[in-house]
C-alpha cells in the first residue's frame, strides 16, 4: 500500500509517500503524524544554514586526515 501526500512550504512543493503493508494497523492520526514528521524534517533540511568550513589561502576547503571537511571555529 502506498499513501502519496503533498505539502507546500513558501511555494515549494514537498511530495512523498508512505509505503506500508496492506495489513498495517496505524491509525489515521498516526499516519498524519508520520506525514507531518517527514515534512517537518524536510523543512529543517532546506532552511538550515549551510555549514561553514575552514579554507586555505586559495579558498579551497580544508580536509582532515579522514577526508572530512574541517568546520570553521
């Protein structure tokens, strides 16, 4: 069973689907909560400020020994 849903945030569409077994036992309220949680997480992701990383003298991102970008202080 697939429950397709859509929300909008500032004119941007968010479309997703819950994929469940046909015999699921979720209530309508639980399904709505799952949809809302996915939407809320998406809004957080698209509105979060971009991380700042250390840069060398040429403007290139600096990486640690494991290959991860080094956050700015």
